[in-house]
C-alpha cells in the first residue's frame, strides 16, 4: 500500500511538472527577430537545392533521350542514368522543400 501511494505521489508530481513546462513554453514569446538572417540563408539554400535538382534531372533526361533517339539505346542501357537523375534531382528537391 505504501509503495502504491509513493507511485501515485510521483505521478502527480511529474504531471504537474509537465503541465508547468508546457504552460511556460506556450506562454513565452520567442525572439523571432534574431532569426531573420538564418531564415534568409535557409531560403537561399532551399532555392539553390531546388535549382540544382531541376538542372540534374533535366540533364539526365536529355542524355537518356539523346541515347535512345540517336544511338538506338535500349531502356535497360539508359535506365541507370534515368533513375540516378531522378534520385539525385528528387533528393535535392525534397531537401529544398524540407528546408523551406
């Protein structure tokens, strides 16, 4: 019985601590003005990543199209280049979206 009362007392204390912490976090106003330079830099990086992704994917598709049209390459010959361009371009694009 004594152990159960001690556990109940500990649980009530933890609940009160969690409630106090969440109220402090909710009611405090962070200083967003100091983050303007960091936000600008991350937006620039996001733009560059999206641009790089578009360029890589475009070059990969142009290479695949050239090989298939003019050198009569089979899909199995150019599939690694295509999927590599999709993965690299997609990764750069996803990273840009996550940052922005």
